[in-house]
C-alpha cells in the first residue's frame, strides 16, 4: 500500500501545480500565445491523467505480479484501442470539443485497465495474497 500512497501524493502535487500554475508550466516549453491559451484546459485534463495513473499503478502491479498475462492483455486492448479511440471520437467529434476532446479521450482511456485490474484485485484479493505468499516461500523470503 506504500506504492499507492506515493502515487497519490505525486498525483496530488502535480495536480496542484497544474491547477495553480498552468501558464507557467506550459511556458516552460513554449512562449507562443496560441499554445498558452490552451494551458488551463489541458492542465485540467492532465489532472485526470495524474489521478487515474495513481489509481491504475498499484492494481496493474498486482496483476503483473500474479502472472496473469491475459488480464494485462485485456487491459491494454481496452486502454489502447477500445476506450482511447472510442472516447477520443466521442469527445472530439461527437461532442465537438476539438483537440481538447482527444486529450480527454486519452485521459479517460485509463478507465479500461483500472476496471480490469481493479475488479480482479477486489474479487480475488484472497487468491492474490496466497499467490504472493507462495512466491515468497519459494524464494526463501
């Protein structure tokens, strides 16, 4: 659970900086006024990416640690193809959000691995613990 706390701490710090100083953060990479006009919108979406990344990280680590490659594959397909393309098309084209819609679609795509890994963890917690104990026993830990 320490990894979860560290991930959330980093996500909260990055989110705070993104919300409080969006123009300064964008100003590190560009001085173009057209680019800086998008700073506030994109940094709000970046906060979603930080938070979803902090949620996704520990659950993905558990699935990887148990050796269940199918769930990793399923989460990757949902993230990389189904949700990313679906949400991006929905936000950018159907809801006419433009470029910001593509970034929002990218942020929301993380819900695929979160759903797969999180449901595996919540439904098979006991088996995950047994698998970890068995692996530690064989390693001599």
